C-alpha cells in the first residue's frame, strides 16, 4: 500500500505527525508530489526527510528555489518566502548545500507506475496547472487532462483534496463514507490535499493511502502553534503564512 503526500511546505511539525500516522499502517511506499519547501519555516529539515521517500517529484516551489524564473507567477509573500528558503538551504556548510542541490536537481516533473500517473499540478502542465473543484464545469480543460490519464492520476498544488472523475464530477472527502473512495472502471484524478498548509477549511494535515482498489483520505492533527511560532521568528516570512494554518484556508 502507498502513502501519497504533497505540499509539505517546510512544515516539519505537520510532516512528522503525518509520518507517525503512516508508520501505524501497512505502507511500503511513500510518494511525495512536490512543494516540500516554500512558505514554511523548516525547509532544510523537510528536504532531509524527503530524501528517504520512495519517490519525490518536482513542485513549483522547488523549481522556484532552483531557478528564479520559476517564481515569476508568485505573489510577494510567496516570493519572499522562496528567497528566505534559498538562504536556509544554501547558506550552510558546503556538504549540506551540495546534498540539497543534488536532491532538488534530480527531481523529475512526473512519475509513472503502470496505470498510475503522479504529478504536482496536472498532466497538462505538471508544475503550473491548478485544477480546482469548479473546473468540472470547464469540459475542455478536464477533457484535455483526462486524455493524458490512463486510469489513475494523483496530484496536489491547490491544497484542496478530492476526487475528479472523467464523467465531469468532483467529490470532496467529507462527502465520502469514512473518507474512502472505491475505484471502478472510471478514470480518476485524486488531489491528495496538503500536509503542511491545508486550504479546504480543515486545518489538519491531509494525505491519502492507496492500495489499487481504494483511495483513503486521512486527516492528522499536529502542533500548529509550534509551526506558527517558527514562522513569526523568521523576519522574512510574512506572519499570514503562520496565521492561515490556524484556519486551514
């Protein structure tokens, strides 16, 4: 069984809580869909942990950390956080910086495993395509996306968990019995939510487990105030990046 996580965003407390939850389960692979850094106060620690995952792919925040051009679409507070993140990663001893750079440079934009497709944004544009629940009304966009999906696609990026189907519907985890989606013959794209910065109104970390037949959305409590305190302590990080953790928006 796989645990699929995304959008850690430098939130070490959330990541540790999720990994503790994962350890309680029969998980043989952890797949991370990008944005391990950005916004949060512990990018180095999160990357060090991510190096041990089975698979990690590139997110737009990793791209922006490596290449300034990747931050061209960011708002001011996000770009400031990226600049601060760069300092944390690369203003350290040479060996640590080299390890971080090597790990980031080796990240691929997508990962395939049989009929499973893993991506940060969407199959159309792996790093920049946001797919929101309201997009089920955009039949052209969803058609283009599902034309690139064999059976299953897992993504993050919007921090909004749920299941998109090729019949033009979307289901939020709250509307699933016990948070479980049983797969059938349809194509699905599953947004696994965010570990480090949920935005669906539920401030708990979110990730999914997948055994080939069922997608299970899991929510995990973590020490939010500890993360907020760390955000406040970093002058270059906007306080709102900590405050939004309290509301999950």
